[in-house]
C-alpha cells in the first residue's frame, strides 16, 4: 500500500488554512481538515482516477472549499505537492517539484 507524503510547504498550507478557517468560525477549521483528509483517502484509493493537470501532476478539487490538491502518483508513494486555494496565483508551487522525496 502506498504511503502519502506531504511536501513541507503543502503541510504548512494545510495547517495554516485550518487555523484561518477556525478563526473565522469555530468548527470550520475542523470541517476543512476533515474534507482534506477525506479527499486524500479518496485519492489514495484510486490515484489514477483524477485528471492530469500539468508537470505530470494530477489534481483533485474539493467540493465544499475552494481548494485543489495537486499530487504526484509515484511508484512508492502519493506525494502531495500543494493544497492550493483556487483563486491564488496559478502554479505558485511548481518549484516544489524540484524537491521530490
């Protein structure tokens, strides 16, 4: 079974967004966390199912929150490159691809 590995910046995005939403409304950060964890579980179960983006990445768009998970389906792992807000500068995270695990 493949492991799921976060790029350190993707993990920081995840943690920072949980905090952001929790400050806006109690429980909303937990809702975001649960949505991400559920999405990663869905990705893990069928990583090849989701569409290609570019740079060899696949993408999974969340349903409730305006975020997309960009990931690489590697032989040994699923590498989460970014948990990107859909309205930020596109591809701001692409330099992370140079530092694959």
